[in-house]
């Protein structure tokens, strides 16, 4: 009975109903090629991505390519406006040009029409009809053996045979890399902005300054095509820099979508709101609270902020990631919200009246993280240092919140933030954070002691020796009054460093000797190694190279045993310096080269090692190589404003015949 009807339908079939392109398809060639290959091997593919990622456009481009190759028919089924799951089958039938017959269900009509065809069905926007789409797809694939289905969704269908292609934003520049304007122009996100800007102003051209502004804009928008296209629509009335400046209010800015577009594509807010409204209330709550993180977070951090147990949080994170609202952040255990989603959720957090409780939870968790920077400042575990570095942006936000609320934990958080900033080379930023924190009266005496000590260290390493000595001495006095041995050791170490750089060698040697004596009683190997390396340098400057080498070697042995890479690099640099004083050039070279092959994070380790190799080259008569190495090291120092040890710098300039040059003077008061 069904066969004649099917034959009649086949005679008037539609080859495809794909819309004709009206603007350029920018980028996505890698994804398009991959999707094409996958469609040749699998029958069900789902393109997953967040709001505005370009899932529909990619699927249509892939379907258009498939339509030209061994395919009888391509059907685009647009589900975005369908609100009733019962109408899903009817929508597929309508796309195929079919009408319901009284003698058979509409699903049977669709199957009878398509079962002998090589047909590709594109189910677009499935996320709000997941159950219906999953059941329909399962049925169609089971009964139509030559059919393939390409779905787009913010959440997977989760049926047998489904292959997932996750779609992120277009390529964007890495914030950590300096790129030429020609390199920036080649990023797909930048190309998309320029193309859409030319739709508004046909003779639009990027100036030299505009290239960098567009790159920054695309990065802040995470390369999301919808957001970039909406931003480009402002080109007739705003400069690129002005558009970029307004991105903090992006939901008011990015609202100029086409009148005929679905509502979820007319503004960035509506695109994200579409996803938010599909969440369960418990999922919405977690998404709102996670918005306090600026950057990545792990399960422990999320659990603390969401105020739930770990299993519940893991379940919620899994759900949000499944729904394309969370993305991996550099590892399989860290996550992040795209910035636009985070800002949307942050607004929802405020609307729900949950800001104070969420920030209180964030502050409590970060304060626990920061505690080690005060309680055992010379022995902070590596995982804590790594976490602090990863949470730099969240620490900054929490510092702003605690400052505004006169929270006593502000100084504690500022200390951790200053360490994270300094370890990334931002010494001036670190000093400002501490200066602002210490200007307030909040914070325990212990926390203020640690912050003052850190301020002294930073001042010294930027060449402000008088300020550094004053702060370090003040901190040491507080530490002695508190009778806190960890703080006393840390303050002695800082004071000795700044005194040595300032030229007070006897005082530095005395304080560093006491520091080593006290730290040995604390059973803190990493702290001991640090203090030994500093004492070794003081002893070397006083002329006893053999004793200095013994101390430095003890420090290095501890670092190797504890796998403390950055501390080991510091000890190796000291060994290299002592070896130069002993005229043991091969040993010095080996030590400095080993530093270059380590993953040392402290910003002064690498330039010191390169300068050490320059001294070795100069001593061997290789002046051209020595000067080349010296020039290689200087941008590293300039980038951080980090003043090298004057005694070390004198060794470098003397060896290279540059004694009259004072390349660091201009940075001695850097802010």
C-alpha cells in the first residue's frame, strides 16, 4: 500500500532546500573539511557549540558540499521556532514538501519517501527539542539505511552512533604573544570583522592602530562569530577602538542583528538567554555563581563557590559543559566560562540578589589558597603557587570586592595577588596592589607583616633600595614581636637581599647567616634551599668561593630532591656565578645552560643565565657572541622592570667592557 504513494512522492521530490548564501563564509575550513570527512564515514553527526558559535552556518556549508557529491537530496529542517515537541515530525515533513495523508501517520509518509534515497537531513537547533529529535533521528536512521543526519545543537542527542564535532570560536590572537599587524590580519576572527564591516561601509579599511584594536575586540569576544558580526555593525557610527571600549557593556552594544533573523540571533543577550532558559533552576544557580571566576577554575574551586558537595558540583559542571556553557581551560580538569556567557551570568547573579553570598564564597576559598603565602612564605607548595597563578584574575576581582567592603582578608588576598603578578613579571602591578592594600587599615598584624615584607622585596628588586630596606626592616620588627619564626625567616631573607643589592654586604651576610640558622630549625627544605643560595652569594661576594660553593651545592641538592625547578634554577645561577669567580668556565657554562633548559618561572632566572653565558664567552675571547647574548637578555629585564643585582651587573659589564653603561638606571623607580 505504501509503495505507490512513495513512488508518487519521489517524482516530485525537492533536491534541496538550503538557503542561498548572501554573505561570505569566513574561516572554518579545517572544521568544514573535518565535517565532510566524518559525513563520509558516519551516519549521525552533531555539531555542538555555544550561543553564536556558527553551528548553523557550518552545517549548511557542509550540506551544500554534500549535495554536490553522491547525495540524492538534502533537507534543512529548521527547528528554532518549533516550541511543541509533537510538531517535530511535521516540521521534517514540511521541509520535504510532504503533507499528511489520512490513511497513514506523517512519520510513515516521511519514511516511505526517504527510505530508498541517499538523503542528508540537517536538523538545525535541536537543543530545546532533545527528546523528540533523539527519538525521531533514531527511528529515521533505523528505517532509512542510506540516510545521514547532521544535527546542530548546544547539547548532544546521546543516541547510538552519534559523533560529536565541537565548535569553538574562530581563531583569535594569543594574549601572551606579540604579533605583527600582518599576522593579526590573518586570524579568521579579524577577517570576519573586516568582511562584515565592509557590508556596512564598502570602502572600510583597517588602519595600523585598528588592526590591534580589532584583534583585542575579537579576543575579548572569544572569537564568537555572532558577537563579532554584531560588533561590526557599529562601524558606521563608532571607531573600532570605541567599540572595543564599550565591550564591558556588550549586551547593550551587540543588539543590531537583522530584522528577519530569529530572535536568538538578533542580539548577544538573546542568544545566551536562549541557552539559559533551557537550564533547570539548579543549573541556572550554578552558572550564576560560577560567573565570579574570571578565568579558569577547577572542581575544588567550583565546589567552594557553589556551596555544594563535590559530587553535586561535578554533576552540575558536567551538565553545563554538555550544554555548551562551559569550556575546558587548558586541561581536562579546569573549566571556564566564555567571557560573554560569564558577563551574562554575572548580571543574572546580581538580579537574583546572590552577589554577596557568591563573592563571600569566592573570597573564603581564595583566602584559604592565599594562607600559605603568609604562614610559610618560603615554602609555598607548588600546587598552591600554580593555582594562585591560574586565579590571578579572580584574585584581582576578589581584592576589589574585599576592598570595597573593608574586609579584613583584603591584605591577605593582596599578598597572594602580588606574588602571582611578580612571578609573571608584572612587578609594578604587584607593588601597586600592595601599596593600595597597606594604605587601608584592614587586616591582621600578621597579614600586614607579610604584605610589608613583600613590598620591601619588590621595591628592592626594582632598585628602590632605601624604600625596600625600610619596609623589610619594619616587617622584621613586626615578625619578631609576633614571635612567628616563619615570618622572621622570610623577613630576614628579604632584608638580606635588599641590603646586599644596596651595597651593605656585612649587614646582608649577618642577616642571611641568621636566616639559614633559623630556617634549619623549621624543617622546611625548600625554604632552607632558598636561604642557602642567598647566603652562598653573600659569602662569594665576601671572597670565600670554596665555602660559597659548598652552600650553593647544598641548596641545589635539596632543590633536585624536591623537584623544585625554579629554586634549582636560582641555585644553578649562583653556582655559575661562583664558578666564574673561580675561573671554572666549563662548570659555569654547564650551570647556566641547565637553567635555560628548565621550566623556571621566576622572571629573573633566564636573563641571569644568559648574562652568565655572556661572561663565559667574553672570558674566552668570544666578544661578538658575548655581546649578542647580552643583548638577548636585556629585553627580558626591561619587560619586567626587574633590576638585576648590581654586583652581578658589574660582573657582566666589566667582562664585556661595558663598565660605563648603566642600562638599568631608567628602571630604578619604575611604577
